C-alpha cells in the first residue's frame, strides 16, 4: 500500500486555516469583504474579547440562496470566478473560495442568510468543520455571520494569540481601511458594547477621515485628483505639518481593495521631497482605479500585496498629483492651541482719533478717511505722525500700533555678500550689483532732496515714495548678491503654484536664532539657519547639475586616506566623482589626491565634503543613483555653508535673508523637512490678549 494519500476535507481545511486565518482580524477581513462583494450598504461588526470569543458581521447585501448555503462552506467554492481567464480580470475582493471553510474549521460558526425581503431565510451551523444544523429561519435580506470560540480546537494557535488590545488594534485598523475604501457603505464597529467607529455611508471620504482620524485631521487634508490613459487617482493627502511617526497613516486603495505597496509609498514620499522632517511620514488616503488586467492580486494569501503592470507610469502619476496639491498651498504652520479658529463675527474697529489740528480746506485737495480694513501704510496713515514730527515717534523708529518702520534703510552693498557667500563667485555678483544699487540710492536721495517740505496731509505720499525706493534698492541688492535659482525639472523641488510667499518686514531677532518679522496678516518667526539652508540648497542643487563647468585645479592637492578595502572600491568610482566635478587620482594603495573640485564648494569645508561624498558612494550597496547623490551632496554643502544659531544679524542682513527666502521655489521647509516659518495671525494675537471675545 502506498504511503501517499489524499487528506480528508476536515484536515485540509484546518491546514488551510493556518494560512488564511492567522488571527481574529483575518476572520473579520474575509467576512467583511464578502459583505462588500454582496453589494451591502450597511455592515455592522460586533466583537467581544478582541474577537477571540465572539465575532458577528451583519450586512444588508444580496444574501446567499438556500440551495447555495451549504455549498458556500466547501473548499474552493465561489461565485466570483469560473475560468482561469477570470484570474486576470478580478473585480471582487474575494475569489478563492477558501475563507468560509477555513473559518468554520477552527470555530463554532452559524450563518443566517436571505436573498429577499420576504423574511424567509436559511440557517446553517458548523462546529470544527462539521455541519451540525441546516434549517429554515426568519431574517431580513442580507447575511448574518456569527463566529464563536475561535481556535477552540487548535489550542497551540490560541496559546500564541496576543493580548485583547493587540487583537483589537488589528481589527480596528482593518475596519478603518475598508471604511476609507468604501465611503458609500455605513460601517459600525462595536467592541464589548462600546462603539469604536460609525460612518454614515454618504460617499464622502472626508467624512470617513473625520470619523477615523478626527475632524482637525480632516481639515488639514488636501484633495488630489489625476487621470492617465491607464489609471485614475483621487484621494486626500495631509499638509506637511501633519505627520506620523510611521507609515501606518498611508492608506492605498486599488479598485476598492486596501493594499500595501512599497512602490506607491515611495512615490508618495518622493512627492513630499524635503517637506517632511526625518523619520516622519504623511497621512494619505489614495484611491487608484484601473482595468483589472493591469493588476495581479493573486500574489499573497491575504491578498494585501499586488503587482502593477505599469508601475513606473503609476508612480509618476501619483508623484505629480501630490506635488501639484502641495504646490497650491502656503505651508506655514501656526499654533496648535485653541487660537486656530477663524473669526466668527465681523470685526469691530474703533474709529481713529487724530491729535493734529486739521488744515483749513483751501479747495485744492480733499483727503478722504482711510478704510479701517486697509493697512495703515496702504491707506496713507502713519499713526498720525510723520518722519519730520519727532514728538510722535518712538525711539525705535517704529510707527505706533502697526510696528512697521517709518524708514526702511537701504541695505549696504556688503550686507547680502556677508550673508550669502558660499564661494568667491558671490563677490563678483555683489560687485556687478553696485551700479544698479548706486543708481537706486541716488534716485532715492535726489527725490527726497527735491521734494517740498512735508505737510500733514501730504506726509503719507512722501513716506510711500521713500518706501518704494528703499524696497526696490533692497530687492536689487539681494537679487544680485544671491545665487542664481535652479531651473525647474520634474524631479526637483515643489513648484509654488498657489499663494505667494508673504511679504515680511524685519522687526528684530530672538536669541540670535529666530528672525521676528511682520506681514499683512500677523506675526512671523523665521528660523534663520533653516532659511539660509533652503536658499543654499537650491543654489547648490542647481550647481551640482553641471559641476564640471565650475571645476578648478588645485595648486596643492588635497590628500584623502581610506581603508584598503574602501580604496579598492573607490578606484572603480572615479568616473562618478568626475561627474560631480571632483578629480581624484590614486596615490598609493589607500591614498587619493584631489586634483580639482568645484570652486563653489564652501570655503574651508572642501575636504570634508569630498570625504562625505565618498562615504555616500561606499554606502550604496546596489546601483548608484546619480540624482540621489546630487541631492545629498547639495544638502551637505548647504548645511555647512549656512549661518548658525546664536549668530547675531543686523537689520540689513535680515532684510536680505527674507528677500532671498521669498524668491525660493519652496520657501517653507529646510532640506531636512523642518519648518522655516511659523505664523501667528493678528486674530490669534487678539484672542490671546482678549481684545476680541468671539
């Protein structure tokens, strides 16, 4: 007699249950997916003790016919596919026909199902894979599945179940994902009598996000939508200030199925390029639609992993759509306290009181009162004072309640040079800027000298004229002294397509680290190191795009030493160094000479930068990505060349820094993803000082 024999169905089902039914969450996943495939609009999930003792899934779907109910619990019995060709166009969540018999093999299961509203139904009870009852019953249309005493006949599996809270966490996580995938279905999750989730089933995914993550999170989400010949994409992504410590907040849905995809996650993270801090991840809910033939879901027993036919095109679509959504926003975080709400009532503005005697009307001019909603310097009111009236000016040179300087001093020619000097090229730029600077300065001074003496009614006109000239001079110097901006490309920084960066005015400096500035809509704090780092990053990123053109030969070569093993590997990478503008020449078994390097390397840090570039190349075990090396080198150079904390700056240098930051392509975060600017609105200040109570 042969040794090989076919296993009986009960034993085969128990073996299959080891793959399909790993924990209570696996049972709920299979039952809920069947309910979704049945066209349900309401699905209720009730569990007790983390699902180990009781699971009940009730739906109002199409139900199972009485003749099919017994067949549904046999192995490989399904109504969703019929031929092998159907495997390449799977449109349902389940299709293998293994879930129900596997669950029934390791639990005490009962099922009541009806296909119409007549109230007539069929009931079946199975214990450990054996049918114990099959009788008619009464039930509304739909299916009611009850699973008790999971793993009662497999004590080894039951012994290694985690705590109730752990199992509940797996269950709730899956229900959250399936609710996000199907906002048109009303889900209810109850554990030990406590409702953990309730969605309305209105089809509004943002409402589901609010039910799962909270209303504040839903308000911080940005809608995205894109389409290509093969894919459709819609969903929501979080603003950069809303992040998580892991990737659990990234939900990817493909044709209604929640999946895990490393490729999609990488496309999402690449879209947030330099907008996220290190080891922080966004909250995203992406729904992808495609023809089933472009997708292979028959890869993993849990059907959580899939394979895409056109993965490169899909990643490009996702990255571009998220970049556009992020580019339309101004990413300046504010306080997280209760001052975030907007004004609920109209603002009451007290009438301005003038302490100056009005001039008699001579019929020549008629001045009109400014609107209380205009900025004072737009309306032509400088707190009732002028530069010529020193009695109404404070010693700091700032104007009354506006806090805006009456005079905006012109920036000396060397101010921007001191602030932005990563290389000797900056000296040339500043020198070339001297002509327009002098021209602006002369025109401003001559205009002031030729103008008639100030009159009370005319003071604001001259102030505005001087402000214009001063601002133009500042912009001219800052633009000439700063590095050229890199050209836009598909893989570069997020382009600003939405609101412009706010126009900021220097107020002062806090602890030599943060610049205090004001704008039209409130107070701004700027991290000077992060701001300068962003400016330098965009400069060096563009320079590393063509480093050979600016490479300079060294009279005295730099010497680098490595271990013999690293030196051997570096000998095969000399061409990569040349692409970065660095010429290395082997000099002995473990020594290299640096014959040339780009002249715009930060002065004094040339050797350390080249050594770190070598470490980056040695750390790459697989193929070396030149674009990735370019980015890391730019970040490294920008950090070394930037001003540091506790570095006191003058007002002129601060104005130049703010002007250059506003000209950046992405002025909201440093290359490491930390925020540059923090905003406190005028309304939030008024709320804190109890000037408004609404």
